[in-house]
């Protein structure tokens, strides 16, 4: 089943790692202790509202890499082209 386009699809383990990292950031950098529910809400907000921006950026980056590779292959194919005496 395909996830909604605006929601990131993380495994349970990935979610736990992200939630742990968010909790540590909030505590260490912002001196704010949030409980499990608040951190989970923050994670869901970020996933639903910002995740699509990172996802789309990743797609654009992948598209650029693929485009460069295709250009390289097309140039290599062009270099293999031979001329015929009839082309003159």
C-alpha cells in the first residue's frame, strides 16, 4: 500500500530513532523536556508538513544525477558513430 504523498513512511525502528533524536535535541539544545506524547506529536507534525519537502528535494537530486549519467551515455554512444563513404 502506497503512503499518502504528504506522509513519510518510516519503519517502527526508524520512528523510534527519530523520536529519540528529537527528544535529545529538545533537551540539549532548547532546554525543553517533552514527554512521549509531545515528542510523538512533534515527529508527526514534521513528517506530515515538512517531510514532503525533503522527499521532493531528494527526487530532484536523483533526477539531476540520472540526467547527468544519461548525458554521459549519450555522448559515449555518439562517439561510437561511424561515417559511411555514402555520407559525403
